C-alpha cells in the first residue's frame, strides 16, 4: 500500500483549511495603489537604467538557494515586520499598530510562493483577485471595522473545496477543468464572512486519494507532485500534501505530522461538507492545519456550524460551546491531574524507531508536568479491527469478512456522493463516476486509467472501479459493514478504551505516523488533534503526537493539545515544531511512490 500516512490517507481529512502565517519578501514593497489608475514611479532616467534594474546582481540569499547555507530559503522581514513563523495574533498586532496591511502581507506571500513553490508544487492556483480583496479588507480596518481574528489573514483550501470565484475546483483532475461550482463551500463562505482572505487552492493527491490503492501521495495530473519541505525526496503525507507543504514552508499557515503542523480533524458533523468533493458522507470531515494550536482553533471557530445543506451538521445542536473553541486553550498547568491512556498493543507497538524513543521521551515530559499516563489502555477488539500490517481500509475483506470492511461502505458512498456533487456543476459533461472512469481511460497519458501506465498511478484507478462495480447499492452487506465499523470503533473501541478500569481518561495518546490510529478515528467519526513532536533522525521527516477522544470532545482535545504545546515551548526540548531543512531540494520532482 503506497498510502503510508493514514492521517489524511483517504477519508479523515478530505478537505482542510490552511491558515497562513509567515510570508517572505525579498525587497520592500510599497502599499498597493488604492486606485487602479495610480502608478508607482520607479525613478528611471534612461533606457539604460531600465535595462540595468532588470539585472539580478545579488541572487543570494533570497532569490536563489545558496548551496553552502544551512538556511536555504531564508525569510526577510515583511515591510519591516518579522513574521517568520508568526502567529495570527502577532500579525493582527502588527496590522492594528499600522505596521502592516493585508495588501502588504499578501504580496509578501506572493513573493514567498515565487521563491519556494518551484521546488514544492504546493500551490495549484492563486486567486487572481487577492489584491482587490486585501485592499477592501484594509479599507474596512481603516474605517474601524475588524471582523475578528481572521480579518486580513490569507488562507489556502484544498482543490476539492469549492470556491465560487475565478479559480477552478477540480480535485486535481483535468476531468473537471472548466466546470463551474454553484456556490462557495459552506466553510469557505464562513471564512470570507469573517474577513479571511482566500489566497488560492493547494495541490493534493488526485481525488483526495480515492481513485487508487497504489499511487504517489501528493500527485495529481493538474497539480503535479507536491513535496514536503523537510525532505523533498520522501512521501509528503496524504491527500492534503500540497497544503501541508505550503504551511510548513511558511508559504502559509500530513500532512500535519509529516510537515510539523498542528492538525485538527473534527467530529463528523461539526463542519459542513457541502461544496466539498466527497469520498464518504459517513467519514468526510473538514479540518484545519496551522503551525500552532491557537491558530488552528481560530480556523476551526471560523468553519464549524450548522448548515442546512449538510444534514449531518444538525447533530451538533446542543453539543457545541457558546463562544467558540478558543476559550479552551490552556497552558501547561492544565496537565496537572490529567490522565492519559496509551493503547500500546492497539497502536504503539507498530511505531518504529527512532521516533518511538523520542515520543516516549515526550511522554515523560508530560508526566513531569503533572499528568498521569496509563499504559495498556487498549481498544478491546483491536486484534479484529486494527490491521497489523499498516493502514488497510479493506481489512475486513482481508480477514474474509466484506461485511466488516470499511471499504465496503466507502465505495458505495462515493458512487452516490460524487453523483450528487457533480449534478450541481455547470459547464461540464462529467456527471457520474462512469464519466470519470471513461475520462481517465481516454486520457492515459495524464490520468493513467490502467495499471502501470502512469508512474504516479501504479494501480490505475482500481478504487474507482471497485466503487463503479458497487453501483452505489446499499445492500445488506453494506449496512452490516456500516454497523460493524461504527460500533466496533465507537462504543466497543475508542469509548471503551477511554473507560479504563472505571477510570475516565482525559484522552488517548497515539502516534499518528501509525496510520491505523487515524483510520479507526475516521471509521468512528471521532475527533483527533495532532501536534508536532520532533524530527526523525533517519530521514529528516517530522512526526507528531495525536490526542484522540469521543464525539464532540473538541474542547477537551484543544485544552490538552495546547497545554502540551505550551509545555514543549517552555522547555529546551527538541521534541517540538522546527523549521524545514529542505533536504533533497535539487532532486528531480517525479512521483514519489
């Protein structure tokens, strides 16, 4: 199975919103003209001057990576403001102090994209109207109207989240190029209302990993191969690869753990999936990636809520906090008296060195802050539902029981869900999974419809074909599989592990590099928060620590994730987020199978 990173491998983060917070700028940029007829004088005295200013006399350190530098892609100040790895609060402070405007900020990001994205392929498409939007948001701020903490903050969305503007929404496939969406996805509309600035669409694994079982993660026909800035030769980390790479590279605020980011995967139903190219209505969840827990929670506050177009969101009524989720952010003192569980045989036994030793060291740090950690808090039926050989969404069938397989549900859901999504598009002939499969077969050179034809799609479109074969029929096997997957991962799984010997645990701590962790949470529809936890010394890739809990437990997860993050940054431990080292940046950008 090429999908080695299950946190965003298939279902649990089909769509993610990425909050930006660290641009770069190689030269001072004047404020963007408020009148389109204005011009900015460059003070040239002759044609010779015009020719001379086009010559790059100092390529280092910002325009080209200098071979002998440790910091290959350094970030200068933006309009005099230091914003490398800056938080949303720090950027808002600079804006409120009139040291920085949204227009200047977004131009800084544009420069950062130009500096680094030729190596990463993290950006699918930039919003051609970003400057006009920034200018309007600046005018609102100047008039004393600030919509909230996201006002003027640029964000990226995966290319499977619809935006009703001049950008395409294609899930990385040429098949949907030119199609027109009926409206913004609900989460995009919510963010726009709060003053966040949609900067562009990020690359992703084509069709969010749904089309193939063996494929190059982060590759799509339209976007090419996304790569992670920590090690550009390695698997970039799931369907949200481009967005994770962009945030990690300080283009924007696995891809969470593969890119040293905080990732929040909410309870299914907390955020609307309306306007998102689907995989499974039972598992899809729109989440957030950012460099800090607080920034990720700002994004979560910006996107959750009831949406009449997604009936799953009605389940949150009475289960969400008044005033949003930022109120649950905490410092390390919150760890005093907390009791965490380690499902060792269920998940930890599958973690590899040296990551395992580093995570154990971090666990000792958490214990030292006053928390109790109980080992052996297993999912009672882990030997039945957790694949011992890595992430496997058809593990039930592998064991001989299709009526206990997650994929039995997903392949039927996708057939029906994608048809409903396509029905609302205009300006396209693609109306069904049959049309998509035919398009891929008719365009082998780019879409690799058959196995071993395209290097990025080793198994062709085998998952699509399995879904096609199902015809979307919800038969007895389908309903048995759905009931089994939900019950075995909920009350007989995560919930049972959280009630350890009559002790109610604060959360389960799991290693998200072990893909089965997120697979089980996805089947349950339960939330998970991942925080950066260090760098693997063997390959230079970041890894994380994840907190898992029951449905609607986001307040608890946010409390303890932020407390652990505060603990990390209040000590001299290396087990926390660090900046990328860009290993292998000169390697040829081919599919990473």
